C-alpha cells in the first residue's frame, strides 16, 4: 500500500502547474455539476411540469452537445484548449444559473440547449489539454487521476445537492421550489469558482503558421479512409450504448424517489455511491484486459452488468435496487476506458481528436433521442412497470451493442495491459 501511495505521490509531484490548476478547476466544476444533476429533475417537477418536460430538457442538452462536439473540437484545435475551456465554462455557468432562476418552460428549454452547446467546449478540450501538458509516461496515471477526481467531486456534489435541499426545506421551513432553487444556485457558484484556476493556466499560443499548416478534417478523412472506417464502427457501438443509457441514466434519481419514496438526501447518497463504484471499477478493467484482451474484456464486463440492471428494473426492495444499481454502474463503466483506449490505439494520431468527438457526439445523440421516450413510457405505465420496461429495453440494447462489438473487433491484436488508459464520457 505504501508503494502504491508513494507511486501516485511521485506522479502528482511530476505534473506541471497547468495540470494542477486544471485539476483544481475540475474539482470545483464537478462538485457544481454533481449538485445540479442530482436535483434539477426535482426542480422541473416541483415547478408543476410533467415528466415530458424533464425528457425535453435532457433531449435539448444532449442534442446541442451532439451538434456542437465536432465544431468545438475544431475550434479547440485552432484557438487553444485554455481559451475554449474558459469560455465554455463561463457561458455554461451563466446558463446553469439561469436554469436555477427562471420558471418559464421555453426559457428552461432554451437554457438547456445552450448548456449542451457550451459544455461541448469543455468536453472536447479536457483530454487534449492534459495530454499536451504531460509526457507519454505520465498519461495513464494522469487520465486515471483526472477521472478519479471527477468521480470524487461528483460524489461530494451529489451528497451536497440532496442534503442541502432537504436542510433548506426541513430545517429552515422553505418550500420545495425555493429550497431546490437555492441548492441549484450553490451549484452554479461552484461552477463559476472553477473558472478562477483556469485564468492562471499558461498556454503557448499557436502561431499563424501552425494554424495555416494544420490539415482540415475534410483532408484527414480523404487521406485516412481506414481510420474513418474504424471510427464509424466504434460510432455504431457508441450510439447503441447511448440509446440504452439515455433511457435510464438521466432519471435514476426519479426512479428511486418514484418507486421507493425515499428522501432527496438518500438519493444523493445512493448516486454518490454509484460514482464511487465507478471510480473503483477502474481497478477492475486492467485485470480483465490482462486475462482476456481488450475486446473480450469490454464484452464480458458489459454483459456481466445486465443481470444487475434487470434486478434494479424489477425489484420492489430498496436494498436490492441499490445493490443492482451499484454493481451495474461498476461493471458497465469498467468497460468504457478500455473501449476508448482501444479506439485511440486503432486510429492515426492525426485522427484521434476526430475519433473522440464522433464517439461523444453519437453517444449524446442517443441521450437526445431516448430522453422523451423514457419519460413517456414511465408516464404511461407508472413507476413500477414504466421503469421495468425502460430498464429492460436498456438491457436488450446493451446485449446488442456487446455482441456487435465482439464480432466487429474480435480480431484486434491484444495489447499489453500497461497500454490501457483512461478517458472520460458520460456514464453508460
């Protein structure tokens, strides 16, 4: 254990000032998002809107991300990571604050769409910024450390979101809407605070010659047809997973309150444990890769998560539901970094940015399409059968995605376990 801690300590000391500033910014930003995402569905409901509005909000955000990821990647490559992340973060913070204060449906939907656009700027620039400020030996640990920080910050945010709203309502006797609104504003403040470390990051500006010499994505596609084919194969797997994820993941807080009538604080704790299990799951992946190789590891982990997904779908016991949720979360997400690592290894360096953007874009598209479908099914069939149906559909889509992934990529050479790195995307 001492050697393990010492190894991480040595790695952290080797990171430059830019990385440390970004990690601090990431902590503050993800605490804010953790607060916001755990409580915002309740805000929509307490304003008197039906579940379809929640579905529309998710769809608008995800659609905007899907539309903007490729352009944001191009802008990031052209103008620099720091500038794109800062402006994306500032505008995201403003839209989050507006979503906390306004109550008109059209304004909420517009702000949700804008949030998706501005979040895309952050999403596509994070990994390149870390990569450009580290060497090859540091990156596996650095990406892992960044991912772990995100999970821990989300845990803190989830717990704060559920706890603060209950405190404001039960101890200070505020009404539900006001208590949730204040909690959302607190989340927005954390997001604003995340901008301060970003200002201090020093990034070398690209020269006019560097900008001019950079190939366009059109040129890259014309000269790397094999890479484009691989990216498309990965994109098909990602969009199937995105369809399944979009049915379930955005509404887990509503699932627990609707089916089991638990408090927002308890929901925050449950989802926080899910984030913690996701971080722990990163320890599972390399061991499975060492035994079975990357492709089989992804398939095994994804298929192993499905029984726990179905347990969550059909149980009426809260303990079983929590156990099913936690193990599904760990197993399904343990395969994500392996899959992303395989994609990064399979395409030329000149196309890694494009591959990353396309993968995230189609995943977001899955959320955009399935958000309204999920809420519609739950409204039609109720808290038990509605969630049982959407969870079951998700399980079927995960099976299809896993089988497809195996048959398409089963002949890919097995790498050494040290090559597996950690990248991030929304939890599936």
